[in-house]
């Protein structure tokens, strides 16, 4: 392990810290105030214009995540052309900056910002300066969004994480017209995927399937679930802890049958698949995707290459 330290200012430090904590190789984070008019300060003084920037101290293992890669991740959370504003937060404390503690980091940061500038017509205004001082913020600010999951955040962390997990190319899968669907699907498959019906529990094709492979949308062939994420829930339908790619599913409120549920539909086919519940295995995220077999087609591992799904063999 090779520890390094860097200080990143990206607007409200609650969201910046929370996102950085999702990165493999980040060992520890602390929020505080950097490079202001005084060495010591507090939140009230910062909000009154003390000149400090809300900043996150990041300790990371450079053998797992390089400084350049860490900065690329950081850039996803900011508008680097905005001066003294990020999201709805306005003020000098919300400026963006990268504050280094090792002289060798200066050139790495400069090269990184130069590459970033190529993506924008407006000037990039992210500071590249040595750390003058860092004052730890009050305890209630530390890990704020972990302690307050519904707290304010100017960063759409969930969207960024989902984009990073995108491995299924949606342009390859297309929904056939209604007449074609009627010809290619069995009456049950059509009723489930197009009319939101539910097949009988326990009496369906994949409830007890344990073979290695992937499950694709019966209407389009878009990959949805992997056998490595399938588990026996006892509900009577195939159950999965997560999709192959979180972007392949669409979720909607379902208030039918006098219940409050979350319906799951496929992205490209807009096919009704089933529902997602929060009673899945805690150690795997706590979700249970309860899916109709009639909405799926199973492709065994040995057939994946010839059917054009070789990319997903690495998941098995």
C-alpha cells in the first residue's frame, strides 16, 4: 500500500465526500475548510466570507487508484467552469480547487486540468494550489450523508455510479412491433410482458434453474440478469439481487391490487418483468428482483458466445 493525501474542493463538501467514499482505493475522508484568511475557522465564519473553501481531505492508496484517476472521478461531480458556485450553492466557500501537499503532485494536477480544459469552451477555473492550511469541520458535517441519507446533495451520485456501471449497449436491442411480438411470444409471455400479467408461482420455467448463464429480455434479447446474482427466495419466481447493468431496468410505482409496489420493466423493450422488493440478502445489497420467467430467456454459458453475448462471460 502506498498512501497519498490530496485536498479537493468541489462545492458543498457533503456530496463530494460521499461520492469519493464510493471509489475503490480511497482509504479515508475528512471534511473541512481550506486556504482561507485564517488558519482556524468554523462553519459560521466560513458562511460569513472567511475565504475558506469547503474541502475534503482524501487519503488514498495510489497503488489502487492513481491521483490522475482520482481527479477524473472528482471532475464528474463539478462544473469546472463555474466560479464560486456549484449546484444551488453560491459563495466563495463553494469554489473548486485541488490543493496539494507534495510538490510532485503539482504537475500531475496541471496535466490533468489541461486535459479537462479540452472538454470545455469556457475556461476551467479549478484552482491548483499548495495547501496553506486545513481546518477540520464540525463533527456533524463528517460523513453527513451517511448519517442523513436523505440530506441535501448537489451531486446526483446515483446517476454517476449508474453511468460508470453501464456495460450493456442499448443501441443493439430493439423492440419488435406488436404483430411481430404476438407471433414470436407464447400467449403467456405476451400477457406478462405486454399486459402486466403474472405467471403462476413455482410453476414457471426458471424458478429452480441453477445453471450458469445470463437471462435476457424475451422481447429484445437485452441482457438483464446473471446467474451469479440469482438466489432461492422461496417466493415462487426467479429472484435476483441485482441486474447486470442498473441502466437496463426502469422502475415505476405500482398501486394495483391494493398494494404499494415497485414495478420493474426492461429498458429497450419496455416489457413488464416483475417487481423489486427490499427483503433480499442484506450482504448483497438487500434487494430482491422478483421476475416472471415468461419475461426472460435463459442463455447457458456454453451458448453465450455463439449467440453474441461473449462480452458477458466475464461475469460468470
